[in-house]
């Protein structure tokens, strides 16, 4: 997950990444593109709600869910 954010987030797996300044609107778009490319999945915009993907653990769970869909 650190590679997706280009920084170590291992100590903030349940911290809100928007509140922490790790993610913003542009960072979210970049993250979606990176996830889609790296994991060969599509992330529908309707699936990427801020509250559903605001922590590293939620992002991991979302990726796993999309891979298993």
C-alpha cells in the first residue's frame, strides 16, 4: 500500500487519509488510476466514496472486493 501512496502509511492504516493530508481530490484520481493499472481492475466512480475508501485498510478491502467480483 505504501507504493500506491509513495510514502509510508503503515502507521496510519485506520487513519483518515484525507484528514491526514495524504489524499486530496487530485490524489484520489491518481490513486484510482494506479489501482486500476496495477491490479487490472476497474474502480467505478460510484464505488469510490470518500467514506468507503478513506483509510488504507478500507482501500485494501475495496481492492480485494473488486478483484473478487
